[in-house]
């Protein structure tokens, strides 16, 4: 409609100019060169100038409108005057577009301030910087952690910790590291995670830093308490009968007079009691030695020798070793590897030892169970990590017990040592992975190895 009106008005103006020019020639022909042709000639010039201004004014409004969009200047409004009612719609369209852009800009500014407030008030330290160390953003938590008011470049943190600066500069997207930093006689355990993204031509590294010293100390204290409870329990189980029997032997020998040079006779019953007591003391002492030896084994795990090995080879070797026990108990054993060509970077022997420990526990739990079944699975989890899972349909693990099964020497078996699962968890930790357990009573128990 706007374009149509503009075209009509332009054609009308051109027609008027043409008619006026024609009138000039007619007046010259009829009246010669006098005032009338001059006036008509002036009118022609005026109409031509007006037409040019008419077209230029429209172009000027379009230019201003496009420049407003280009430079994001949405503060102006367009008042198109002197062009007739045909341009009212154009004026309204311009102003509507400007108003929409103003709303969009306002929303973006609100979102920006909202995100800024979230970033500044979040409890985790955040720093965004370029490859050369130029800091793009640092939040209040990071300023509080490093005791600074501003940070222009990562190098400025050298006074805090040179090692921290080196680690930050060498970080790549997805890296997770733990770093111990000592500053002003204060030790911090920093958990650092990095991600990388691109803004136009700038590569930005966003780093989150969290001091987990207190959490580590709590976990360490809890681990020590669990270990001490187990150690004292096992030691007391051995020391108590030894002390009791030692006291009994001392009572049996009390009545024997050692001051007389004559040989003393001991009745047979006393000899038998002393002999039995010494046997018990010897047995408990040997048991205590074995317990301490088991404890020492936890510190003697060899360093993993990493190789690329197909998971199917690991499953085959483990199943071959445990096949006799599996068949003896009548257990159905199913293996599933998805995809079949799945490979793992690990120490083959150590991982096989972990699976053997888990299989032995599963076989033991399935004793006297109807339709016993064990399933060994390998797959890629939702985060793209390789996972190996062992499941059984045994009676399950009690809820109050499942959080203690990885504690050294804790066991529910009468003849168990309580170090199998502890060793297995430590082996997985040396592989940079995890070992977790889940159980539903009388339904299913699963142990999952994630690498």
C-alpha cells in the first residue's frame, strides 16, 4: 500500500511537471517570451526540486532507520511529515520495528543483569580468561578466595601461587584437577574444572575453582574412624582371649613354690589346661599376624601397567577361572558386551582380579538360592564412560551395611578377611575410575566399575 501510494504520487508529480513544461512551450508559442513563460518555467524548476526532495526525504528516512538497526540506536522515533497520508503506514512500521527492538534489547539487558547477579553471588569461584591470560570475568567468590579486589591477568595470581598460574594456563576443555595450595600458612585443596568456548574470534576458558579442604578433612576423619573401629574390633577379639588365658595360666602356676630347690610336681589336669591355653594363645597370635599382614597388603598394590585390551578377553579369562565354581552351584552366567568390540585402557590383570573378587562374592551370596543368576555387562554409559557391571539375584545387601562394605576388614562372611572389596576399590581408584554398589533386598545386587 505504501509503495503503491508512493508510485502514484510520484507519477502525478511527473505528469504535472510534464504538463507545466508543455504549458511553457504553448505560452511561448502564443505570447512569445514574456512573464508567463518565465513564471511557468520557474514553476517547472520548483516542481523538479520538490520531486527530488520528495524522493530524497524518503531515502533519508530509510537510511536513518537502517543506521539505527546497525548501531543498535533504538532511542529515536520516526516522525514522517510533509509526505502525505500515504507515509503514515511507513511511519508506523518504522516505529513498531524500533519498539520491538527496544523490547528485545531490554529483555537481553535484563537477562544479562540476571546472569551477572547469579555469577557474582554463586558460592563457587569463577574466572573467565583468554589464552594470553587476560581476564574477561571474575566473580566475588574468586575475589574472596584469592583476597583480591580485581584481576586483569592470570599472571597477577603468581603472588598467591605460581603453581596455580601454571596449571590454569595449561588447562584444556574438560580438564579436572586437584591442587594443593599453601598461602599465608593456610592450606587449601582446590578442585578445578575447565571448559572452553569461543566468542567471535576470542577463545575463552571458563574455570570453576572450589576449596574442598573441609570436605576432604571430614571424609578423611570419617574414613579414619571407620578404620579404627574395625582395627580395634579385630585386635580386641584377639587380645582379650590372650589376656584372659595368660591370667588363667598365671593362676595355675601361682601355687607352685619356686623358692624351693626341689623339683615341683604339676598334676596332669593343670598341664592340660596350660597346654590348651597356650594353643589358644598361639592360634590367636597367628590370626593377629595374618590380620596385620592383610592390612599391609592394602599398601602393596602394584602400579597399573596400562594397555588397550578388548573387554571380551577380560570376560573370557575371568569366566574361565570361575567356571568350575559357577557350574558347581548351578548358576546361570550371562555375558553382554555392547558393542562387542568394546576396548578398555587398563591393567588387564588388576581388573581381572577385581572381577574375580566380585564374582566370588556373588557366588557366595547365591548359595541355596533358587534359579541363581549372574550377569556380566559392559557398555558405554550416558556420559560416554566405559562401564562394567556385575549383577546377581541374591538376597542383597542390608541398607545399614552397604555403606561399610568397602571399609578395610569389614566383612559379613564368617571366614572372610574383609579386604577384597577394599582392594578392588583401590585398584579402580588407581585407574582413575570408581567402584560402586547398589542393592535391592531379595531382588538384585549390582557392582559397577566406571573408567
